[in-house]
């Protein structure tokens, strides 16, 4: 699906002596990039979204490997802050959060073809290890509220089709995010977003066969259902993730991840109307339609080692929001381990 945006541990050098082992882990990273991490921390309602920056822009995101089952495990730390927003049914003047999240992604890649493209699928299961949130409640005399929570977040499933032409690889797919995380409108910190999201996407990777230069890009459009507990309708979202990398060998590569996010339609609902009226009464700026926009960059590194006869790849990255409007302005650190069964 993460955003599922994919990481590839092997450079596909188009040489006559290319070994099959170089391709064994490619599918892992394809699927990893196709599924995103569904936290309550990202704008839509609460300054959040089912889209998480950095999970779709990765090494060789549109290259895939041989048929089989793959597993990828990601440990992520997020540290962010936001200005006026709604969290649950409460209006805040500002808030900040720190989240430890672990996401397991089980992927399958088939040799079967649909419309000429190879078919694959992934199931993403995110578990919030620890989440802390604190902020100033919007009222005449602001008060601080805090919350801590852990547990299952919103799961996602993705289907993809992959095509290859020369040095170009292409993916087209559809991700569905389900409201499996616990939610209560009276809580200021929730593990799920309490609505469904449909995310069609397209990705491509260009890899120079000899020099190891790589350019990859994923773009998607997210449509959200209504949160029935708060009658809040989050607007539609557009996102682009890109990755520039240099592969020094089939085992080692470094790169730069980046993303641009823009909400295309306004949020709507009585909760947002109440928040706007309250903020204006306190002499603050209105949230308006609370449309979000953000841009971020950061480094990434990939290294593959062998245990017995199994290739295991480690990917580390850090993303910093250079600009964020109506979203949590966040630093994201990630360490992932992936392998083929």
C-alpha cells in the first residue's frame, strides 16, 4: 500500500551476470512504500490524515522482485506541534505530541498479470507503542490537557499493478484505510481517525543500469468518508513523494526523501464551525476551511547484509518539515528491517 510508497534493497543493474538474489528484496520495499502509517497526528480533522510523509518516497519504490511473501517491520518516532486545531470534540490553541509506532507489513507478489502488469498486495498493521499529547484548550482562561495512549491504529490494505519498460518501472494501485483504531470523541488523543480513506496512486522509478543513479516518485489522491461521531468531513488530499538516490553497490545506497502535501477541498462540519466561532470570540484567527499544506526533506540510507542464506535489509531515514500549515509540524525518524520469507 505506507503510503504503500517502495523501498528496494537491490540495485537492478541490467548486466548479463546479474544474480537473482539482487532482486529478492525488491518487493518488500515496493509494498512498504505503498502503505502509510495511520496515526491521529497528521490536515484533515485534528491536523491529521491517513497520509504520513516519508513512507511513500523510498529506494526504487516502483521496482519489484520475484514471486513470494515478504515482511517489513518499521519502528518510527514522531515529534510534532500544531497551532489551533480540534482534537476529538475539543478545540485547542496549540498542541504537541510524541509518538512511538511500530508497523508490520505483510506483502505478497504474484507472477499473475492484469492488464499486462504484475499483481501484488499488502496488509499494514500499525501498533502505537506509546503516544503522548499535551496542549492548551481554547477558552477564556486556557487550561492544559494531557493524554497518553497505546494500541492498534488504523489498518490498511493495498493492491498494485507493476509494469517495466527499459530502465523505467511503473506502479498503479489503490489503498484502503479502515477505522480499526479505537476512537472516542470525548478523548483528545485517539488511535484511529474513525473514518475510511480511499487512496489511488501512481509511482515510477528510473534507475541508471551502470552509474546507480535513481529518481523515484509517487503521487496519490485521498478521499475521506465522514467521521460520524463528530460529523466532521475531512477534505480531499493530494500528495507527492520523491526520492533521489545514489547506489554505490547492490548492498549500499544513500538518498534524499522529500514530499509535498496539499489539501484540495475544505474541511466541513459543525465542530469546525464551532471552533471558528470560539477562536474569533477569543480574538484569534479563524481556521476557515482548515486546509492543510506541507513540505519536507531528509536523508535516507540503505544497507543489506546476509544471515545464513537470507538477505536482510536495514533502512534508516529522517524527515524534517520545512513548512506546515494546519498540520502537525513534525520530525520523523524511522528504522526498518525487511526480508523475504
